[in-house]
């Protein structure tokens, strides 16, 4: 597999459509998420990858705060362990995304991919722990969105590594 994309390619809607139509990814999420930020179309692909990691990390911290507040409010032991494990997962995941952002900004795409995968894996574990539990708020949806953000980072890292 070789890529015809360069880190210096300017981001356009057509380019995003081309990239996401070639990869198994939630295109219905990715295109609107990236297009909603006007900064997207001022960047090259490398800058977009850095922005993806920044936005995902910010979203991850918001999810961590949400889970912390839900954990503080519950007295049900059924939820305590999964919530605490998810909080640890988000802490690891956010740290990994911070590292991924640094790797991407220095064109170290193999390492940014590995860090994004680590972030994805931590939240996938969190999702598994919460599966079947009735949770307040939109924690399950937000976990899914976060996973997709990590996945976008993996796709772009892989794309730029070739």
C-alpha cells in the first residue's frame, strides 16, 4: 500500500472525501467533524493531523471530567469500579494523544500512529467495562465519538507514513 498523499497537501473537502472513501472509517462522522472547524481548510495534512490530536485530547479531558462527576454522584458499587477504571483509561488515553500530537508535529508518523492506537485501546477497554450498564448522560456516545477521533488520527498517521 502506498499513498499519493503528502504532509504538505492542502486540505480541501474533496481531499477529505477522497481519503475517507478509501478507508474503513465512519465517514458520516469524520467529514462533518473536521469540516465544522473553519481552521481545517487552512491547513496542510500534517497540520490537520496535529489539529485532530489536539481536538481529540480536549474532548478526552471533557469526557474525563464527565465521568469524574458521575462517579462522585454515584454510591452504587456496580458503577464505582468501571468508572474508576474508565477515569484511568482516559488519563492514559489523553497522555497518549498528547504524545501523538508531539510525534505528528515532528513528522514521526509511525510513533503518532502507535500513540493514537494506545489512546483508542484505552477507551475501547473503558467501553467494554461500561457495556450493559445504564449510564447517565451520554457517556457511551461520547466514548464512541472519542474512539472515532482517535481512529481519524490513526488513519492520517498511517496515510502520511507511506
